C-alpha cells in the first residue's frame, strides 16, 4: 500500500511539473538577446533591463504567487543559433512566453518557432511594422514601428531643421534599414522635400569613400543626410563623412542609440539627430525614467546605455501584467490578456494595444548630439504615418 501511494505521488509531481501546473514553482519566460555580435550594443542593455524588471517583480512577491524565471540564451547575432535557442525554449525549457531582440531579422529567426508552439513572442526593440503580419496572432511589439519613427524624423527635418533636400544612404543588408529609409523618403517627399541622391552600402562595410565622393559632387549640397544604418556601422560612417569635411545635419533611427556612435565618431557626432524611444537622462527624463535610471545604476553600477535598456524593462512588466490579468500562466490566456493591454505605464511610454493591432502607438523622442552630449530635441507624435 505504501509503495502504491508513493508511486501515485511521484506520478502526480511529474504531471504537475511537466504541465506547468500548481506544482510548478516558477513561471518561465524565454529571453533571447544577442549578447555578442553586431546587435550586442542594443541587446545587452535590453537584457539588463529585463533582468532588473524580473528582480523587482520577484522581490515584490512575483506574479500569481510565483517567481518569474528568465530562461536566457545568447543569439550571437546569428539566425541559425537563434533558431536552435528558440526550439530549446519550446521543447526543453517549456516556457510560457518569449521576448527579446532589437532587430527584425533576428525576431524572424525565433518568432515563427514560438508561434508554431502557440506561444507569444514580444519583441522589445525590433521596429518593423510588418512583423505582426509575418507572424499573425502571436507576435507583439512593445516599441513603436519604423513607419512612426521615420515619419517623426521627416516631419522634424522639414519643420524644425528647415531641410528641403536630403541625401539618403541605406544599408541594403537589413530589413530594418531598408524599411526605415523607405518610410522616411515617403513622408519627406510627401511634405514637399526632395531626395537628391539615394545610395546604398552593405552591412559591415568599412570604407565609404565611394559613397562620400558621390555625395560631395552634389551641387548644391543637400540640406541634410538621412543615413539608415544599424548600430555597428553608424559610428564609422559618421566619422568618415565628417573627416571628408561634410558638416550637414545627419539624421537616422534608433539604431543610432548606442554608445558606439560617439565612441567611434568622436566630435564628428555633433549635429547628428536620431529617433528613439526615450532619453535616458536622470535630470530631464520623466519620473518613470528617473526611477529606472536610479535602479539600473544601483544594479549594474552604470547608467542605462540607451533606451533599449528601458524597452527590455518595459517588456517584462508587460508580460507580468498580462499574466496577472489573465490570472493564469497558460500561453493562450497570456495572449488573450496581452491583446487587451491598456494604458500600462512604462519607461519608454504608455502601452496600449488597440483592437487588431499588436503595435503600441507611442510618441518618438528626437535626440540631438551637441557639445559632445545627448539632448532631447523634441518629442514628436507624427501628423501622418506611412502605411506598413
């Protein structure tokens, strides 16, 4: 009789653990970031922000009486590695949701695997507005779309910088940069501006002399340069453009929001503008930003490197809120709760998902680099946004 009872008890424990039921101690969330490779300067801070959020939530009692457990893998900025890690999270780790990444191509290496297992994937920093249609029902963004930030850049350039002509340089190797450049051109020309020359380069290029030669040959010179680049290349491009004697304003997207820009370009980074999610400034930021910066500094002994740290932080709170409102860690119920998120405050802005849209409508921070420092030039809600 005793052996029978012990046997049945063992079976019950195995059942509860394998099903993630009431016997499961933690709620497992899959965290995928590129801690190495070309995306590390964006994803490293995001990972730190996410871990800080989980620590705070757990210290406050967790969610539904359980602790959040972040099961983390390094995607290494490599699609094959990312795919294997996503499969591991589904098949072995049995996570109830996944999140991460700051680049659309990286997201597309993982999100379809999560969707096939009927698990949501929230990208903290990949901004392609096409992503939800590529992975229907199971892919959410906690950031704005590229069409929003590109429209904000175009409107600020036209209205505030008084730029009527632009040179456009696009990295042809990334969906992010291709879309960002396309949306900027669409909105800028719609306002009345002209793109006097469009050129391209390939991710990882080191010599931009050919592009710069064509740029310098333009007569008259364009009022501004819009350079659609990822984080690893922008510092090198800006430095070479400035070394060639070109002092025009340079504009770009949130791929510029990396310490690498100023580290590599030095004083050449002055008169550079970019769109991003929030300015991490403990003096000028919102109360939410100031509180986050203080907590981040206490945890990591450094200030948040960029707004992507805030995006990682907000994403974990977004998932925790959905689990709490669902009153369940069941993946289906988490997805249903996410769809009804409304006015959730965050470091990078309030998150609301309108019916049928898994992309929150947020304002855009315009950052200006002047006197070797980052300044909040404006916060913009675009008047008109190009269709995805």
